[in-house]
């Protein structure tokens, strides 16, 4: 009787041990499987980030303008025309043009700007286009130096992927060249630090194409670490201001007499 009882207890222990091993295996398998799915289906991560960001930044792709087209004078005296369609091939194919003042006939150099956002969020437009704000400070200051500013939107993931934004960039360039007198390839100024490798690859490509350009990486020059998109803080940060002034000097030195 005692032996039988001991046997039952031993079998019970083995059963509990096997059950524990099965539960442990499941606990390990679930996160491992989830991690594998996320690694091979990055659109899930991107989609989640987009949903979380939807209330603060644009995450949509649309063949219609994200806001009502408008034309008028901003608070700072600059003149802006918004939501100009530059192509029909992709959604978000709209651009804004800002002039230093109401004079749109005087020839001026043009700077072209593509917003950041990791290709999953962001827009050329932040708030009221006629109101000056901290979000548009860098662009306002560039325009105030006497330049036309073209601010361009493009498609976002996960519906669209590379090279779609690059194709759109070429479409926007073609649109601008079709509406300009000068079709020469412009000088280029590479500015920033968060895209270290990309900037140096572009630097090499421009060198090989014999395009006059400059590469400025103020953080690498000073061995500094700063936040993403630090150049936008040029009104309050000395390093960012130095980078901004070097960019303006580069462009002004190449202006036509």
C-alpha cells in the first residue's frame, strides 16, 4: 500500500514537472514568435507608431490636399502659395512656395525642402500656413534671407515604399524646372548629422558628377551629440546657428550677379 502511494506521488511529481516544462516552453515561445513576426513584418510596428502619432502629425496618403489651398501674406510679411499639385502619379504630391515678400517677379535663388519623419509621418504643413511659429522658424529664416522656398510633401509607408519618395522628388524637380527659366543642375549643400552615412554617400555622388557642393556636419566637426533635427533650433543654439549661417553664405556666394 505504501509502495503504491509512493508510486502515485512520484508520478504526480513527474506530471507536474512535465506540465511546468510545457508552460515554460509556451511562455518562451510566445514572445519569440511575436518578435519574429515583428522583425519580418515591420509594417506592424510602423502602423502602431502611425496610430499613436496620428493625433500630432500627418500619417495619411491622399490625392487631395491635406488642407485648403490658400494664397496670401503671412504674419512675418512673407508671401505663400500652398497645395500646388506637382504630379498625379502618387498621393501627397503637393508643394508650397514661399516668397520673401509680395514681389514674385524678382529672380531669386530657390531652396527646396523635404520634411523629416522617417517616411511614416510628417507633412510640409504644420498648423496655419499664414501664422509664424517655432515649427516653421528655420524655413521662415531661410526665406527671410532673400530666397524662394519650396516645401514638398511625399508618400508615406506602409502603403508606399522606397523608391516612391525619390521618384516624387524627381517629379517635383521636373515640375519646378518646367516653370523656371534655368534648367541647370543646382549647387548642393548637405547639412545635418543624424544621417552621417547617407550624407557622405551623397557627397561622393555629387563629387563624381562634378556638381559644386559643400558638406557641413557641425556635430562631427565638434565631436558633439545633439538631438535629432538640431539645425531647426538655429534661433537659440550657437552650433545650429553656425551651420545655418554657413548654408546661407554658401548659397549667397553662388547667386547670380
